[in-house]
C-alpha cells in the first residue's frame, strides 16, 4: 500500500471552512487530518451498507403498491 499522501483541491462552503479551521485549532489537529478522518468514516459506513445489501441479496422484493395494499388490508391505513 502506498502511504504517501496525495494532494487534492477541495472547495468548502465558507462557513464549513471556518468551522473546520476552528475545530483543527481547538483539537490540535490539521484540517487534512480531520477531513481524512471524516472521509474514512463515510467510506466505512458505505462498506457496512454494501455488506448489508449483499447479506440481504437473496430476499424478495415488495412493490410499493403491494406494501400499500397490505397496510390497507390490515387496517393500518
């Protein structure tokens, strides 16, 4: 695995940029470290979602219409 950092240009909303700068200063971390951590967390959540989709891949699907009919017939709507 290549551990060298890669450079990227990212544009933030000015308020988000200000908050990021303040958090970096308050936590004695770099803005890059905070962004890398946030992206890793988001990608980790994506990986969990993909695993859940794969795990449930064999389950059948129910159409919206069938779900509404089932709710109506059961008296829930």
